[in-house]
């Protein structure tokens, strides 16, 4: 309940009025409904048996009025309860998504996305439904039970005592009968999360499954998990059916006792026929809440378990917190400094060690080295996806931790190796983070990225939907849209994660031309897996095992022995002087280096 108060009521005080309305309906409904058997008693005893026809119109009017009032209240209560649950679901999902966004990329490395998705689509709706049904159900049932028993004792204490023994007996029986139900529900919930994970992975990796012929194995694994879930849910269904049958048998038994003993009392003139029928109706109103209260307590326990899981998720603190005193960066020049930076994803495995360098405004810095050397980690620290374990990263002399995250990232444009596009239009994907751009600005950015040519040929132009993850477009087209995003953003700092590595020659040529325009005048970091990418770099940082082992211009690094020269010779067949092994741009660049005496 602390979670619900903090997430909803603490920020939306008006929700208390909604809850107060539900409580009022939960109290008023049984007060009106339980008057119906008392009116029935008067109709039988006074009108039918007493033959007082003058009382028939007012009693019938009262009966119909009470019935209509009870129906209206119960209908309003169900609608209001549904609105309460849906509103709470919306609020919790909004807060959960906002929290996921704050948790930095370290979270996505540790938490399975399918399990996180299960919190959104399963746990939160279940929690809000259980809370609505459980809290209000218990209140309404307790009021109904107490009032029904009170009315029964006021009518005939002998019959009330006879039938009043049963509700406590029902609660005791249900206590033992529902004990195996709760662990079965917990196991079914865990298995449902596992099925969610398998479905998410299967859909996301469909291409790989088909390529490697793993469809049958994936189907078998999913079928096994679904079969386990089916068995658990059928066990729950059998337990619930057994409980329902047991309650029905108990209800029939007590009804028989009331009718038998009550009929005996009527024959002996110790009570009236109207009282007997009213007692039978009141017992029905008392028995149902008595049988439901314990189940609703179990429902609240289940909701508490779900709330605990959600709370533990929300209690995770972001590894990249924003300082309350953080400043919006202004007059950014683009000077990036690493001062003794170290970083580790886990405490026992350092990724970067004592990294120090300065990138001056307008410079292009190439990050070169084998896989796992720390190139992408340096780029992530510049974007402040993570904070360094030790040392500092500065922008124009200011520690990145002293700047607002939004302000910092508005100064940085990133073109990833694998561009992610949302299942939206080209216009919406290009305007990501810059929704106020007009068509003239968008088209100018697309022209600069050499992307307008293919967009003009699409049936809907800028309003063409690119499909899930941009499947309607080629890799080269997606990369050009990513570059257009960067042009539209007009950042002072660029991070390029080898955006041309998976492209054909024509797409690469178009992209290289666009990148040359994009990087002009901006501080640029290029993660280079192919060394032809570093031709235009002002300085190359060569990394190995988390350390900078070489740095200098491309020409300087090729002159001296070291890792850069080894990597270059490996990529170009052992002799970097062989012009035929290089693309035309690289051959021209080598002419320059050879003339310099390399």
C-alpha cells in the first residue's frame, strides 16, 4: 500500500476522492440491498397472509425503489472500480517506464527485457485489479456480512444462531482448502514471465532462428514452457472449482437446515412465513461474503507479493544520477578531456585504466583497437551512458556529472553501427529529439545526408512508415537517416560507431560524403574497426586491454612499429604499400604518406 500511495495518491490527491466514492458505494449498497428481504417479509405477512391490500402499493413501490437503488449503486461501483484500476494501471506504467529510462544502459545489460516487459503487461494490471477487487471487496463483504447477521438476529435469534455457525466454519474450511492455491499461483506467475521471455527472444531473433535452422528447437522449448504453464493453470482451476463446489454444498446444506427448522417453527406458530423467507434470503447475503472474504485476503496477499516485486524494481537506483545542482551547458565549444579515467562494468573486471587525452574543438579523434579494447566504452562515457569508476570526463572544463543529462546529450550526435528505427514514419524517425523541425529543415538534413534521393521515390515520401526496426529500408538507407538525425540536431560533438562497416561500396561512398560534411567544424570521435576509416583523423588513439598504448596521427603511427601498424598490415594482406589491396581513397592517402617518407 505504501507503493500505491507514493506512486498515485502522493502526486494525485484527487484520487483520494475516487477511493472515498468507492468506499461510500461499498457501504451504501448492502445497506439498501439488505432491506429487500425485510420488505418481502412485510409483503408476505401483512399483505398476503394478513390480507391488508392497502399496504400493497407502498410496499411494492418501496421494494422497486430499493431494487433500483441497489442496482444503480452496484453498477456504478463496478464502473468506478474499473476506472480506479485502469487509472492506477496507467499511473504505475508511466512511472515504471520513466524509471526504466533513468536506469542507464547498465540496467539493460543485466535485466532481461522480456522480464521487464512482463512487469508492464502482466504484473501491473494484475496488481491494480487485485487491489481494486481485494480492498473494496473485503470492505463491501464485511459490511454485508455484519448487516445480514444483525438483521437475522433481529428477526429470529434461533434461526440466526443455527445459520450463524456456518460463516465461521466456511472461513476455517477455506483457510485449509486455499493453502495449496497460493504457491500454485506464485509458480504460475513465474512461469508466465518465463514464457514472456521466450516469446520476446523468439520474435526478436526470428531471422537468426530461420537462418540457423533452429525453428523446431525454439518451438519445442516454447511448447514445453507453455505446457508447464497450462498444467499449473489447470491445477489452479481444479482447486478453485473444488472450492466452489464445496461452498455450494455447504450453502445447500444450510438452506435445508433453515427451511427444515424454520418450517417447524412456522407450523408451531413460533415465527411467521415471511420471517422464514426473509431469513433464507438474508442467509444467502451472509454466506456469499463469508465465503469470499478469505479468498479476498489471499488476493491481497498475492497483490502484496506483486507490489513487492514492483517496489524492488523501482528501488533500483540509476548508475548515472543527475545532480540537483546540475547546470545546462551553454556556449559549448566541444573540448573533451579524459583525466585518469578508469571504468568497470563489474568490480572484478576493469574495462578502462588510466585513460587521459584531450580532444580540441573541431578535431577528429579515431579510436582503434581489437574488440573488447574499450573503444565503445569511451564513446559511452562521452555520452554519459555511464559514469567513470575513477577520474573525470570534462566538456569545456566542466565535469559531465555537473551538467544536466538532457543538456549534455543535446550537444552530442551519435551515429551507431546498427541504426535503430522505430515503427513510425521517416519524418518521425528523423525528428527524434527535435519534434519542432519543419519540412524545410527535415529535407535540408536529408539532402545533406544523401538520403532525399531515395525518399523522393517512395509512395508516401516523408510519411512512409519504415516498419518495425526499419525493416522496409536497406542498411545504407537506415544509416543515412541516422546521419540526417545528426544534421538536424546540429551538435557540437559527434560520436560515430563505424557507421559504414556493413555497407556495400555505393552506400559507403554516399555515406562517407555525408559524414565528411557532418564532421566539419565539430569535435568528432570515430570508432574504427576498419582502418581505412581513420584517413581523415587528426589523431588516433590505439587501445589494447583498456589502455591507450599508442597515439598520434595516422602517418606517425604507420612510421613506427606497434599495434596500429600490425592491425593495418593484418587488414591489408601483410603489405600496406600494395595499392591494389586498398580502396581508391586509401590509395590516395598512401600516396601522401609515401611522399612524406613513410
